[in-house]
C-alpha cells in the first residue's frame, strides 16, 4: 500500500485505524486478526509471495529503513512486507531482488548453494592478461582468498578498462577488493545478473515484478541440492 517512509506519513497524519481506533504512534505493533484501515479502506496481506527486481541506483543503501535518513530501497519500492535479498554497497548499482519469501532468500544467499552474480566493472588502468589470470585463479584478500572468477574483458582503453566478472561468493565489497588487490581502482560497478535474474534495460530506480519464467527459475534454488 505504501513504502515505509510514506506509511510513517500516513500514520502521523491520523489516516490509519487499527480495530476502529486512530493510531498515530510510529512503531505500533499489530497482531494477526487486527483490522487495519487506511482512509477507511481495509488493508489485506497478499495471499502469495511477492518477487520484485529493482535496479538499485548509486547512492542508495540496501535497507528498508535508514536511521541516518539516507535514500534507501523503500523509497523506490511500494510493496509492503518485502525485503532485499543480500546487499549492494552504497556506490554499486544494479540487480536487487526484493521478496517476502524468507525461505528462498536464505537459499539464494547461503554460500553452500553458490548462486552466481555478474558485475560490470569500469576500472582505472589497463587490465593485463596477468590480471585476468589472477582473477580466474583466485585473489588473496585480507581475511580470505576469493575463489576463482569468470572474467570477460569488454573493453581496454588507454587509461581504463571495462570487465564483466562473475563470482559465486558474496563477501563485503568483494569485487572492488579483488580489483584493488591487483592495483586497479573501481570507477563504477553495476550488478547485471543475480542467479537467473538479469538487469536488461530496466532504468535505475525502477522496479518490476518477476516474470513467470524467472519465478520458475528461482524455484530451482528452493529444491534440495544433490
């Protein structure tokens, strides 16, 4: 019905009733069986899970609420109850799945299941054949050794390079740290694929519901691995 930030406005303005009484205190808890109304309209929870794909813009934190009042994904997605599956850092854009399906989110994030993520990185400097070999073989970072990545060089210019990197881990700022370990500063980073979900032509800040084919593909991750 509304993003969390807009829901706060609705509550503070006295437009929300719980069991017939106006509630204007933020953080009020409702329980199963309570009747919630906004402007006299009963709010119903959806009967099925929701699956959304957002192109997270740069400069947005991957949370549904931020105590520092920075822009967050709830400013772009109005479906109640959904949460981001994993994180993209503040300076990274691209594919972000949001859902209210906790079981599936767990499987997509657990290292055991090795869900692939592809990033397009614009980096400072010319990427050499030796750099590519090191990325594919695994780069040692502080605290752990990153597994070998799939690498596709998109363009090499005089002072910069564009590279597609596919990993199946999800450590904090991992792709940025991998390039930094090779002496290349990341100028821009976009996640173009998360498992079977591709960014395509979706503009930054826009979201869409998953197609039936995408939902079926995600269901493969719900099944036990053999």
